[in-house]
């Protein structure tokens, strides 16, 4: 496998049985209600919430009972209910951030939610980290899909 293939974008999608407006709101405003903090958190067992601040320049912040404990990224595009994009660096150097874009498209059964994660080349361990996200994003998106039912 070539380095170019290893560092290709990860694209994952799910269909949720709700309108694009509702799908967008559930993904962004309600992130703390569905994100699996027990397994996907920088604060380990202390994390109690994660919030995506809904505007360009807004942050994605993880909290525990005492307040913020980690910054995961910054919103770079906010176009409800069509898309949201953000840098992505939970627990790592923001200079090595990847980039995530989530698109919401109406389909017959509700809304297709397509997540694209790029920017692996910014990290010295990008290929290794990418392999983890190949299974991590489907795991996380399953929690999101279950939240919208």
C-alpha cells in the first residue's frame, strides 16, 4: 500500500430517519447527548460533556464537573442544515489538526450524514492514527444514529 493510499480521506456515512434540520441539530447542538465519552474522550473517566459551539470560530470543548478539560477543534464552516466543518485535534497539538466536514443530504429514508476526515499528513504518526479512525468513526456515528431514532 502506498503512503498516498494510507493517508487518503476517510469518508463514512449513515442514514438517519429525520429531516436534515433535525439531523444537523442532533449532530451539533446535541453532541454531548450522543458522543461516547466513556470510550472516546481526552479526559478519560472524568468527562461529563462535549459541546460544539455553533458558529464559525466556535470550539468543540470537552468538560468534566469542574469545567473545560480539552479542546477538540474549531468550527471552520457553519452552513445549517447542509454542512459543518471543523479542525480536529482531540488531545493533540492544534498545529497537527485534521479537518472534518459533515454533510447532511435529504434522501428517501431521512437524511444521509456523510463525514469526511482529512489532514493526516499534518501528523508524523498520521498513517497510524488514521487506522484508528477507520474503526472509530463508524463506532461514533452509530451512537449518533441511535440518538436520532
